[in-house]
C-alpha cells in the first residue's frame, strides 16, 4: 500500500505539469 501512495502522487504531479504546459502553450 505504501508503494501505491507515492505512485498516485507522482502521477497527479505529472498531470498537473502537463496541464500547466498546455495552458502556457495556449496562452
């Protein structure tokens, strides 16, 4: 279970960075 928690957190961070990049490119 401890291994799944960090994995989800990393995936969420990557998704956030991707959204930020898309917003930056759109702007």
